[in-house]
């Protein structure tokens, strides 16, 4: 069992879910990991754990979203776990930095903000979502995984993003 698998189980096992729906997902994720030792990796065709970060700039009351190249939706940064990842939190920060071009992101809190399970072209993603704070003066840079990258005011997100992103933003704002 990898260090990342152990971390994922520990994070999910110790996470105090904010509501019964999130707790049910937490239990589902734990059962999935117990049944699928390879459940963190993209080759696991039935689905895999992913991690991401909603990048926020609290002083300017804005959030950075990516227009995902494959899904063509405005989403938080995130994606697949990689062999060098040792924790879900580091995976989320790595994905956040890679997709935003912003170095120096820091987690708002050391635990997930929410879980979201969704079907993608490759498989089911069992996403563990964190919130990351952009450093002062952060300048974003679009990656090849995005069609666009844009800051949105908190009140603008509902007009461009789906319920999952809106829920993640609401939960993040409650922590600010």
C-alpha cells in the first residue's frame, strides 16, 4: 500500500463531513479504496480518487476558475494523483499550481472542504476538494489543460459554474 493510499484513508477516515450527504460520500470513498488498492491511479478504469483546489483571493473576494479543455466547463483546479504524490493535500496543491501557474498557494485549512463524485470521459472521479489561498500579487498563467483561466468575483461564479463549484465556493467562504 502506497503512502498516498494510507494518507487518503487517514484523511477520509478522520474528516468530519459537514452534512449527511458528504458523510455518505466519505463512506463510499473509503469502501472504494478498501476494495480497490489501485483506486488512486488513473489506470483504475472503474474510477479513481482525484484531488483539487479552489484557488481564492480573499482580499479581492474572487476565485480563479479554469475552463477545462476536455469538459468545457468552468471548474476549480484539480486532477489525477501522480506517483510522486504522498498526500492528497499535496496533490491538490500540485494540481492547483500546475493548472493556475501560481506558485506559493497555501491551503486555507489542512482538511478537505468537500467531496464530489462525477463521471468524466476517462472514468468516475471521486474528487477530494480543498481550498487554496493565492499569495498577494499572484499572477495566473494558463496551462495546456485549459481553454481559459479567469478570476471571477464570488457573486459571479453562480453564472458560469455548476452546482459542485458553487457548493465548494460556499463552503470555502464559510471557512474564510
